[in-house]
């Protein structure tokens, strides 16, 4: 019986040689209590056979197999995935990480158990305690632009084309800014709070020497500020689309920025661009944003003004303008845009998920955003041999195992996560076959003892005859 049980353990190991995350079992034998008998030399003991001393799992690391599924996860090191049985609060633990999202967005294993982890905020920090990992939103909300960066080179050999660039703007005209009024323009795309895109254009014209004026404008038809559109005709007025104007001073020898002045167009008299009430000058000491940039306020949704920082590749530290490594310049070469960018983005649809080594699950959206969603939880036990196997590659904690200690992958002795991988069974076929042979030989030898004992009894019976 004992050797038969040993063979059953070996057979179970071999049967699960291809089971994901399976941990093989091993066994030890021990002798039974011996019987005392009387001999001519005194009392002696005779053994009564053998019994299974212990059966325990071997939790050595299994090899990894790469897969094409981003939610196939393997643990490199100690720890177990934490799973919750559907319609129950009971938790189970597993080394098998063959997970997938079901139709309701839950990350589950093949038996339908829900993988547990921490929800993450926008900065990737944990929120609350462990919970179900479930995708409850398949869209990424839009974010309005709050900064534009336009780095240009303005040709130092250019000549002035306009006495007042802002006065040449006519939002009511088919072409609001004639191309004879400016030296160079640069257009950049921004997003409003609903994710719609709009073009912002900066026109540049040389005033004299190393001084340039500029205006920041939008499409007059998209200007939603009160009074920008004629209520009777539904057409934009002269000042519609004009957002601000300014002057840039360059160092005549180095061609880099030394000073910027800027005025916002904030009035409601859109037919009179020269009215002083329409313009508010920003002061470096009081009106600059916290990081040293002037701001302007386009309004593409009525009643929802934006606050956009204007970055020419320089910022003010409170006393002077400091140029970045990439900054607007005035060199003797053709005017051109060296670099431009704007933050913000439109709405996006979830295209897939990625998993990092620390268990962070991020959503990849069609608008280019990569948003942290959850972090997979791992658990460890003081006595892994005390865990109870429940089938389906699952374990349940017991009094002997101690309570589960949950933590982030890669911390407190827990292993890291290997995405796109599955941990294979740690059963060694060669070792199991050696055990099978020795166990079979032991069984065969013990069977011979029974045969010989039977023959001895037969002889004893024959003596009576």
C-alpha cells in the first residue's frame, strides 16, 4: 500500500508535467513501530514494515514560456497570485497566470476566479485596499491643452511689413491676416475640454533691428467669447479670433531672447481693436504663471475659457528671461519653425493593456495615452507547505500555512512579474522516471516476500498431512 501511494504521487507529477504553474510533490518513507521479541541473547526488535513519512510540494521555480497574450503573467521568485471566487469573498492563491478579460471586463483565470489588485490613480499610486481587477471604462476622457511651445528662428535680414500687426487683423474678412502684413507664421493644433481640435496661429513681423512683434489668433468662426460673433448676422466681428499680442526683444549679437512683453485681448468691443479697454498688459512680477510663462485665454466652448501658457523656449525667473537649450532665435537664415508641441488630447478608445514587471497594468488608448489602471497583488505565506490544494491550480490558506501577506511585486521578498509569459510545471521527467523505477523495484521485492511467506505457510500446512 505504501509503495502504491508513492507510485500514485509519481503518476500525478508526470500527469501534470504540462500543467501551467504546477508544483510537483515528493515523498519520504519511515519505518513502523517495531515488535519486541525474546531471543537467546535477550530482548530484540523486529521491524513491522514501512509507511509514508511525509508528502510535500516542491516550490522551486518553473521555467517560463513566452506567449502572445499580454495578460499571461508569470512570477519570477516567491509569491502567489490572489484570486477571488465568483459570487464569493473567499480568496484562493495560484502560481498559474493564464488570465484573460471576460465580457464584463473582469480579469479572470480559466475557472472564472477574479484576479485581485490595487486600483491606481493617474500618477500610478495605489488607491485603497486590494479589489477586483476590472476594466469599467473603455474610453480615455479628453484633456484640454494648457501649454503650447513654438520655437522658431526669425530671419534677422527681414524687414518690417506692418506698422501694427494686431491692427491688420480683421476677423470679419475672408482672409483675416493678409500675407503682406507679416514675415512668418506658425500654426499649432490644440484641444478643448471636449476633445475637439482647433488651430492657433502666431504671426511674426519685424519692428526694427532686433525687435519683433507677434499676435496669437484662432479661427474667428470658432471664437466663442461673448460678443465675438454678430448676433444679427452670425458672422465674426473684426476682433474675433484675436487672443493676444506682444513684442520679443533679441540680443543683437547672440540672436537670443532678452525680453518679452505681452498683452491679452480681454475686452468685449470686438469692432475696435485699438480700444485700450480691450487690452490688458501682463506683468512679469504678477501675471506670469508659476513656471515663468505668459498665458492667454482662448474660448472655444461658450463660457469655458482655457488658460494656455505661451512658451517660446524661454521663461522668466522673476527678474530676467532665461533661454532654454532649444529657444526662439533671430539668426541670419530663413524664418522657420524649429520645434512645436501642445499638450492635451482628444477622447480615445482602449486598444489594449500592457503589464510591467511591478505588476502595473496600463491601458493603451487610441489618443496616444498610456494610463495606469491597476497593480496586480501577490501574496506569500510563512509556511507554503501548509497550503491546501483545491484543484484547478489553486491553493487555499490553512491554519498551518498562516495568513496571507499581500504586497506589491518586487517588494518584501515577493517576485517580479514577467508579462507575456507563463510559468511551466517544475516536474523533472528524468527524476520522476528514476523514482518510478526504484519504487517499482521496491514493490517487486516486497511482493516476493509475500510469495515466499505464502510458500512457508503452505509447507506448514503440509506438515499436518
